[in-house]
């Protein structure tokens, strides 16, 4: 083993630090987002066993992962980065400094991790040769283990076995190709036997190959014998006919070699139309392919024909360059890219060995010694500056994709991703230009047309949005009988049906058309979870809760650990008037996600409306948790106030209501119930300014007008002001019994008995079964027939005598609503090659028809008290 030179290590660390320190200021971009920020496997709550279930290829048609999940040990590294990124300590920056020495993008650490175990496995194998050419099995066993670990990080880790075989035959044993051919020829002719040393070599090679075969079998079992699904957009040559496919794949080899030799034009994404297909033998680019294979062939012949140190060095360099690249070469199976710089990490080791060996040969000659050092210094300096400058490209997604467009303008995916970056900044006008350019570069790109449609929708240009979605839909492959549809298209392209349906269902006359689109998506892919979710939302809108329930149950069969799905199912049970089942599903959602804001809020409302005293503490606890998550949402404070009113905690209720109004000055129900609270606690005069504020925002609030008129009549003795309130009510609702009766009282107070009589007759016609109206009519008639007028008169019909302790709040089904919030969790238009998951809800403002048993008892109690008071008034008026 070579001696470790501290000065050399210090120099290397210094150069690396100088080159990569600015990468610390870069964010998570491109694949880092899906690999780290949006990767559920990184969450601390996710069991570690799931890392071995969600492998790189994943479930081949996984809706959420597609081919964007990562290998188990890689995910462990990503999880560490996820946790450190949450804490943001200096340790995170130090760790980044180490890893960014290989790649600024964090996803590249999969290759880094694989490379580490790759080299460890090889170094372990080099110690398997003992004295007298004996076999040391411990390093071999360790090699097999490290190969398995490297493979768990990245598939090309398994190729180290091939390098170990080449090392064993040509380096450790010192064989050359002519010697092997001679020995094999003699053995086949029966003129000699296989040397014992060669037999030992064969044993070691058999052990390595058997272990490799076992790893391959396990790997095939993990992916369930199915290759990942890629489309022609990922790798156009893979679906091209002969000879285009072969010519293009072979041309990609010199392209990768050129990237190693001259990494001046780097691009984060080389898919789609990055490299035009070679469709003819007369294409000038075939010369590059021919030259590459000639040069590679000469080096290969030199390395295996001769036994000198130089040939051995060249052989190992070629092995490190070629063998790890085989999985990405499209020779055995198609890959999801045209070129990928990250697959050149291990091959770059062999390239560096080759360059270093050539430089050493040149520098030993005195005539070239000084020139060789100057050239080496210039290469290091220029590449260091290039690296430092390249790191800034990874500062944000916008800078990264714009830098890529400078290199390659024929990749529609890059135009799309610049559009996504601008879209995330709400710059829809500029985003639209890039999305449109993507459709021009690749007219048959389904995702690009989807992006255009979504952006038009964000700009409220629904007609153009629908046209774009229809164009994307027309580009979808047609169903072929007997062929699995999902295997021929990227999963996210099926979202065109979801997006189009979400767009047209805003038109009430096209709900059935939208439902047809959802069902079409489900028929194409029965495990399309989002289609079931979106259809469930639509069926609720169509007032078909039972069918919506079926849709959500089907989605839950596909994903039982989705808190949003359990929440949506709870909303369905609310629509079905099944609060107990709703509460069970809310609780299930909270088990999966204790901080699920909507589940916290709505489950508390269900508990509150149940009327069960024992549930109130838990309801209060959940509302407080909701406030911690949403401190600026007035609904939480308002419902805490309602709970306090139920518990007769008037001061606490007042505090919560005021906080709600402070956050939302026009909070209708909070304003009214605070005024009602004041009126019920002998603070009627404090209620008046609250009612004025309520009526300023909502001039047609009938109950507010009734309460204001009652206070003006009984507390302020403002007959004229009360009269205006009751007349305003009757202008809006001529059949309102309360407003009509109280106006009759005003006429009585004004001593216009005939008018009061006519008014009461009209009121009695509206409510013939209300006994107190008939009694009041009799009193007025007695006064008309009497020669004298005795005061006091009967009082106005107070709101409490009819509505109970307080008016039931006006409830809307949205987060900015009133007492009850039933909001469906759903996704917005799905982005192609991006992500978006938002929460939307229904809008409305209707009275809550539901009253609890306790409310009814309170109303009846108030009604009895009012009747007793009326009886006393009658006795006074009758002179008893």
C-alpha cells in the first residue's frame, strides 16, 4: 500500500474546498426535489423497512414515484440530508462540503455512495491473494458483501465483479491473452494440464460469478421481473427502428467520451431531442463512432497482449471506464435518458488513470518535462474555474435550466422546466412563453400541452386551456386490444384526463362529461388513485354521496395510509348525515397525520355539534391544535368561542370572538354571536356597535336586524330606529313572522291600534298556529273596544324567545366559513414533470338547518318563559 502523504492530502482538500465552497449556497433543485423534499421515505415517521420496498425502479407503474424513487442505502443518505436540512446547523454545511466535492446536485450522491463501496469492494479483493498464490477467503467474502451494498446504492455497483475478474487474471496472475490462448490450446489438444494456480484462479472467479448471479436474481425479484417504463420522450433511440437505434446508441459512446475529455458544455438533462437520431449510414457523426472504436480497440489490444506495467495500467483504466458504463449503455435494456453525466463518475476514475499514466510517460522525458507541468497546471486551473462557475448554475431551478438551454435548445423538457420555475414564482405570463416553446420544439409532447393548458387556466383563459388539454388528449396512444395500456405511456400523462375534467366541471351543465373523463382514466389504469379521488369530489358536487363513498373506498384500497383520503371519506359521511362515522374517519386521518389541519378543525366541529358534553374538552383541544397550525385563521377562534358559550363561559367566549373578529373584520357569524352574547349577558348597549359593524358588511342580515330592533325597542326606547329595522326585514322577506310581529308591536307603541290590529291579522295568517299572536290580537281588539288605553303594552318578540339561547351560526363549507367547515382535500391541475398538491374547497353561505337536542330544549325553555311573561302582561292590560 502506498504511503499516505499528508501534504498531498492537504493540497487535494484545499483544491476541492476552493472549487466547491460556493455550492453551499445552492438549493435543492431538479431531481433533488423529488428525491429529498417530496420523498416520503425520508420522513422520520416512515419505517426503515419501506426503503427496501421502494427501490429505484419502484413499482413499475407507481403513480407517485414512477421511476423517481431511489435505492435503500441511497435513501438513508438522503434521509440524513433531509433531517440536517431541517436543522440547518454547521454540520449540514460541512457534510455538504464533503459531498459537493463530487456533485453539486444532491441526487448525485447515489452515484457517490455506490462509487465508495465500489472501490472498497475492489480494494478488498486485491488482498485475497496470499503467499504462494493461496486464497484468502475473508477479503473475498467482504468483497461480495460490499458488492451487494454498492448495488443497493446504484445498479452499476455490480460491475466491480468484472473488474475484480480482470484484475485477478491479468494483474494478480500476470496472464496475457497470448498466454491464455496457448494454455487453453494445449489443454484442449491433450498436451498439458491446467496449472494449479490457474485452477485457484478459476475457483475465485466461480465464487465471484455465482455471487453476482445471486445478486441479479434478487434484483429481478425486487422489480418483480418487470423493467421500468420509459417513453420515447425519455430515450427516443430506444423505440427507433433498425439501424437508427444501433447507430444512435453507438454514437452516444463517443459523446460520453468527449464529455470526459472536454466537459465544457454540461447539461442537467439530456433526454428527448437533445441528440438528434442518426438515421443513415451517411451521417457525418458516424465518423466519430468509427474513430472512437478504433482508438478503444488499439488500447485494448495493447493492454491484453503485453505484460508490462504500462499495459496493466491501461487495462485497468479501460476496465474502470467501460464496465461500469455498461448498465447505462442501452446494450441489455433501455434506460430513461440519452446521456447522463452522473453515470460517468466511476468511468471518470479510469479516464483519470489513463490521463495520469500518459502524463507520467511524457513528463519523464526531459524535453517535455517543463511543458507537461505547465499543461497539467493549466488543466487543473481551468477546470477548477469551470467547476466554480458551474456550481452557480445550481443555485435555483431557474438558473439551472436556463444554463441547460444555453447548451441544448432541442430538449422540450428543459423549456418545460424553466416554465415550471417561473410558474412557482407566479409569473404565469413568462411561464406560458416557455411552455409554448416546448410545444414548438416537440409538438407531440403531451406534458408540454398539459403545461400550456394549466397556465392558461391560471390566467383565467379557460377556452384556450381546454383547447390545450384537448390537444394533449388527442396525442395519447390509442388502446390496443390485448396490450397493457399503462406500459406504453408515462403515468403522469394520464393526468390530462384529470386536468381536463377539473376544468370543465366548473360548468354545471358539463358535470356528466367530466365524470366520463374520470371514468375513462380509471378504465385505462384501474390503480389510478388520483382519478378516484377527483371523481369522488365531483360526485359530491353532483349530490351523489353514496357513489362518492365508493370512489374514496376504492382509492383507500390503493393507499390506506393516506390521511387526506380518510379525511375526504369523513366529509362524505357528513353529507350522508352520519356524524359518528365521519368522526371515526377524522380520527383515522389524525392517527396517520396528527397535524392534519382540516381533520383537526372539522372533527372538533362534529364533536361540538353532537351536543355531548363529554366530547367538548377533546373538541377544544383539537381546535387549540388547529390554531397552533393555523394561527391566522379566524375560524378556529370563532369555534372556540362557540364552545365557551355552550359551557356558559361568557368571558372566555368574548375573548375568542374578539380574536376571530380581529383576524377577519367582516366575520359574519363571529360579529353576530358576539352581539348575541352581549344581549344575553345584560350588555345590550355593548352589542349595538357590534351589530352596526355587522350590518355595515351585511345590510341584509335579518337576524342582526331583529336583534338590533329588539335592543332599540327595549333598551334604547328608540321606537323609530326599531321600526326601520323591522321594515327593512319585511322588504327583504315579507313572510318573516318575527319581523312582522315586532313591527306590530311598534304600531302598538305608536298607539295606532287599528294598524296594529291589521298587522297582527296578517302575522296570524303567516303563522296560524302561534298562540301568542292570537292573544296579542285579542288584547289589541279589547283596547280598541275599550274607552281607555292602559300602559304598559306587551313587549316585542325577542330573538331569544324564538331562537333559543343563541342563533345557530351560518355555516359554509370552506376554511374561511363560519361554524362548520367541510372541505374536500384534492389536487389541483397536475403538472407534467413537476409537482403540485393544493387544497381547495366549496364556497357557500347557507344557514345551518341542524339543531342539537340541547338547542331544542333551550328553545322550549325560553318559549315557556316568554309565555309566562306574556300572561302577566295580559293580566295587567286586562286590569286584573
